[in-house]
């Protein structure tokens, strides 16, 4: 039981990676607080976990709202008295390229991907300190390593990386580790519309075969197991860094040389009105 006697808050807990992480954390003995904007899927997940013998609770949370973060932390403190793990999976995307970037949309992406992460760490860190320290895990993207055609998304994920490293530096005095998971293309509810579309499926298959070394998309459970490692004491000497889970996508010379195919994915997504192409789930 790698999370025995630990309490974890999963922001974005009802998305594909959030659900997989909540189930795994509970299975490993953790008390899980599933946080999301919509109560129904959150409560359904909590029921599933508790019916299986796990410990779980739902808290309503819009990660861009300071008061909702404060309320979530207060609920956790009242229920368990401690917080040891914050897993932040919430994110948003836009496929617009530089010549067509809308500043209002740019600001919205940063509000969710960067500001919400900052607010969350600020809200959770004091209780984590009082609990003896812990682990903050932020979900980034390979777009924050190599860049991609999506201007706002790429910039926000680079910012998230810098923010997380700064937090690791500052919060180390409180016994809090901060790390980032950088997923590639992961099969989640957010990506199903893209792969279900015939044109997009064909283009993605071509791109995947040419650029992902393992020749397949990742699974939400593969992100969850990485998050479990970072949440547990198995990673007690790891902070201020990232773990890339992308099937070799970002390290492939083919990835770096095939931006034209990535741009084609973006153009098709816009044409077919499919958003969140490289969204890691929420």
C-alpha cells in the first residue's frame, strides 16, 4: 500500500487520467478527494471507489477560483486533518497558430493552465506543510518541451514547467516536492472525438507511425502509475524535475522533423471543429 495513511487531492479528477489516478491511489490505500466542476461524474466516481472498499470524497472545484480552492482545502482538513498529495490534471487547449492568436483566448488558456496551478499550490501548500510535507504533481505536455503549432497551449505548458521548478525551490523548506509529468498523446475522453473522426484518425495514424517511437497512443493508466510513483515515498529524492511519458515522441528526430504533419493535424482539427487535440485530459 504505497499511499497508506496519505490524503490526495486530484484536481480534474473526473477526466480520463483523473479517474485512472483516483482509482489507483485509492487501491494503494490513499484517501482520495476527487475535485471537478461537475458533481455528477465526481460523485459517481466516488461511489465506484467506495463500493470497491476505497476511501474517496468529492469536492466541487473550478481551479481558476481562489475561494473554491480554499473551500476544497477546508473540506479536506475537516475530514482528514491532513493533505499529502496534490495532483493537478486540469488543462485547456486552443489550436490557433501565431498569426491568428486571439488575446482573449490566450489569456483564458493561461488562466486555466498556469494561474489555476499557481492558485492551487498556494492553497494546498500550508496544509501539506502542517501534514509533514508531501508531493505536488502537475500535468504538463510534450508541447512544453518541444513546442508545437498551438501557440497558447505550448507557451502555457512551458510556463507551467518554470512555475513548477520555482515552486520546488521554494517549497522544499516545507518538505514539499514538486514535479511535472509531461504526457504525449494519451487516449482519454478528450481525444476520442479526434480519433473517431475519419479524416483526423487517418492523419493521426500517419503522424503517430512517423513520430512516436512506440507506434501507439498512451493510456490514462500509464499516467496514473507515473503519478503514483511521484506521490509515494518511492520518489522521496526527486523534486524540481519532470518525467516524460510519450512513447519516445519528443525525443524522436522524426518528431522534430515532422512539424508539417503536426500542422496538418491542427488544420484538420480546426476544419472538423475538433478541439483539445493535444489536451492531456481534465
